[in-house]
């Protein structure tokens, strides 16, 4: 049985520590207050800083970067951190832009981390669509990650990435038994595009969990930015009306406080 320590640093940024490996998702370490543009006239302000400073992180074996072209998933301080990591795993397009120690994975492609004295950790890229149908040309490529290593008892650890609920995401459940889910939520919207959403709402998250039946669901990417339209209260309200097993899977990791989970 595998114990994994997860620290939610803020927004989409988490530190995952398992069997000697240290993984960092979507590094965002800028202080609050700055305005970031996202293309096609959209923009947002960062409202909260990271709970942990870059200097206080352990050596990072891999950065799991869902996409490199939006500041709420990779900001200036996060970008400066990338060369210090063992490897950066991201989209194919992102790897072309970043270069250096970056590996680009298409959906369902696999990269394995190997080091003497540690178990092999397998990273599978999973589909994402960061908006409504036909939006990919504007919003760009995004990826999620399914993590598998020896000793898992309850299925893979899945990081959904910034995505809406669509068939590509549902296919993850056809390929993997998902035990723990880091669920990107926030119901992202911009005034310039009105009611169009670019990430899942709490209700979308419930629908996905009803399909996947994970043991543990950890919301991330729901606070700290102006364009996140649903925070913790809305997420809790959505899960409160879900079936009992889905409702009980919801697990809040206090921001900045490591939490050990059995996986």
C-alpha cells in the first residue's frame, strides 16, 4: 500500500511526494496583484499568492505542466523554476515552445521516471479540452496526467488538467481505475465571452465522479484568481446533493498544509 503526501500550494499548483519522488503540478509562484492576459481579449488578476515559496520546495524530479501558455498555470516565477527540475512533462506544443528539459506528450502517450532505489513512476497524458467545441484553436493544447507506480491499491492518481466535461475526459475511466483525482474546477469564465465556461463547474465535477467512482477527490484550481467563478462554497453545494459515495469522496487539502493519503 502506497502513502502519498499532497500539498496544495494554491490555484492549480500542488506538490506530490511519493516513494522518494517529488512532483510539482502547474507551478504558479508570482505574488498577487498582477493582471495576466489569456488571448482573444481575455484577462484576469491574481488575487492570492502561493502558500509555499519556491525556495522552500524540495528538489523537484518532474514538473507536470498541463499547459504553458496561460499565466494561471505557469507564471513568471513558475517559468523560472522549470530549468531546475529533472524534467518538465507537458503538451507537444508546449515542449516545442519551452525546449530544454521538456518532454511533450500527446494524449495516451507515456513517459516513465526511473532512478536507482526508487520505483518506476509512469506518467500517461490524458485528454483535455479547455473550452467548448472548436475552441482548441483559441485556447490551445492542454493535458492531464494519470500517475501509476507499484504499490497502488486504489487505482491511479489522476490530475484532470484545465478541461471542460466532454468525451475525451470520460475516456480516462475506460482506460484507468481512478483512485484519487486532483480535480481542476473553478468554472472559469471571462466577461468578453459571456456564459462560456473553460473549466468544469462543481456540478460537472460531480457528474465526472459519478462516472469514475474515485475513492478520493481533491479540488484544486478554484481559488486565487478573478476568473475562477466557483469557489469552495459552490463546490461543496454541488457535492452535497451527489450520491453518498461521491459526496464522501470529496476531500479538502488545506492550502499550504501537507496531507498524507493512502493510495
